[in-house]
């Protein structure tokens, strides 16, 4: 599959290399290719870097792996016409570091970044997923000692199935479809707790497991 990944940080690079390893054709979108390559050349070795719009134009599926505060600008640069009719996986989080660490959420409770993206790009099929764990676990859930959960939120059944197929390619077994894009509110609001757990555990290599009760009837 032809995949565009918007964002050149750790998440974007990790997803790009993992998806390339699975046989997908991956282009990584950035605001300015020359600036990105000059900033840290070794970090982008082996990756195909293009401007946001060029990466998105040729893709069958687009992944938003930018920081939440930069997501709207990156997607606008990618071009509404280049997102229309395509699955848009949103792995970003609405983290606001303007007040220092720990960050707050710049949208929550009655809205979400996933919903804002869907409203801004109504012809795209937005699926919120992979925002509740670190990059290494995103692409290799087998790093953890027991199976854990990844969530799907979105309004388009076909897009969620496409997302599920990619997740299964990474090795995910417990894939929980939460429902429509409004359920992105809950998974985005998991991030403050995720940060608390990271501090308590001294590691970012963990994830949530959902365990059902037994039959008590």
C-alpha cells in the first residue's frame, strides 16, 4: 500500500520504518525537506522525505503523526483535496506544553482533536488509533509480556477495517472498536494518566490491558 506519514519525529520515523519493513511504500511528509534533512541527517537515513502535499497526494492512506498542536497546520499543508476519500489515521494527542511539564490538554470533555480533524476535513475518513502508547509499542506490541489493547474510533467502517489490517500487521491482537469519532475524547483523555504511569514506572514501555470478568451467573 502507498502510505504517507505526516511528521518526522520519533513516532513518524518509527511508523515509517516498520511499515516499510512490512512491504508498504512509505513517503514521509515534512514542512521543509531541506531543513528537516539538515537538522539531523542520520535520523532520516533511508526514509523518503517529501513536502506534506506531495506525500499525501500519492498516498492511498495517510497517517497524522505530528504533534497535536501542529496537526491542523500540517494537514492543511497536505491539502484537503489530497485527503479526500482516504483513510486518515490520527495518532496525535492534544498535549499543551505551554505551561511546562506535565502538559495539559488543549481540548477535552466535549470535543477531541480527532473530531476537530474530521470536521476540518469532512471528506477524509478519520480513524483515531495508536495514540495511547509509545512509538516502540505501536509497531511491536510483542515487546510487552502480555497482550494489551489498541483502540479504534471513527465513523467510517471501511476506514476502520483498513486501520485494523495495518494494526494486525504490527502484531496487535486485542483491537477494540470503541465506535464513532466522538469516542476519541476518551482515548485522548487517557494521556494525563499515561504520563503519570510513565513517571511512576520510570519507563514508557507499557500499555493498557482490558480484562473482562468471568461468568458469575
